[in-house]
């Protein structure tokens, strides 16, 4: 979960700073991504990297 949360936050904040979304959209985007995320208990590195990539892609879809 922390990986997906961080990735979604980074994409949402970047999109806000580049004027693609409003400030108030940041939390909505993060919540939407986290709600879709399927957490894994005790993930290995590959699962962490996959979660990061997935969350970034999902966040980018919501920012444009």
C-alpha cells in the first residue's frame, strides 16, 4: 500500500504543479488509486516495483 500511495501522490502533485489538475483533485486521485489497489502482504521487490508502475499509470489516466 505505501508504494501505491507514494506513486499516486507523486503523479498527482506533479500534475498539479504543471497545471493539469486542481489542488483539490490531488486527494481524489490518490483515493481512487488506493481504492483500486490490491495490497500484497510482505511483497518482494518485483511486486513493489509493479505496484509503483501500476499506481503511476492509474494516476496518470486520472490526471488528463
